[in-house]
């Protein structure tokens, strides 16, 4: 079975030669540590570890557009509170951090959220690549 057939079989509860081997990704901080232990610099971890191909992009923006500005709000030494590009405010480690945690709610509440939304960049329509078909859009 090739990876595509294997994935389709799993998604349709059909027999397959094995389960797909995929990972959610690797922390940026992990790769330099692995390099000290012999991992080749610049190698693709998925290829190096023999995982099945994964979808890296779908050819479109899947997150908020335009994104919120990513910024550090509070420096707490080994951790920091940041606003991510999705607008979520999290507390995360600066090095070898785990998944980010939600900080305690701040006093601003919904008024503070409204202020952040007002400060977000205004949406704009990106130009469609020439290869995209016109889907009933008057601008095409």
C-alpha cells in the first residue's frame, strides 16, 4: 500500500497493511538538541524518521486573516505571556516549553477582548493566483 491508500483505508475502516505513521510536528527547540546527538542539520524529521507523507499546506490560508499581531505581553523570566497570531493569550515557556497554558483571566474581560478586536488589522481580500478558477466572483 502506498501512503494515500493506507490513509484512505484507515478513514473508511478498511483493512490496511499498517497504520499511518504521522506526528504532530516537532518543537523548534528539539532539533538543535537532536543535532548535538547526531541528527543531520537541515534534515526533514518526517523523512529522517521514515514517517508517511503529511499534508503541509492546502494552498490556502486556514487561520484567521489577517492574523492578530503576535506579541509578548509579559516577560516572566523563564516563561512569558504572549498574544498568538490567532488572538489567543497564553503563557508559554521560552525554551523547551510544553503546550501553552491559559493565564488567569484578567480584569479587562469582554471589554479588553473588544479592544483587542478593534486593534486587529482590517480584513482584506488577497489577490487570487492566476491558476484559481473564477467561481462566480464579479471581480474575476
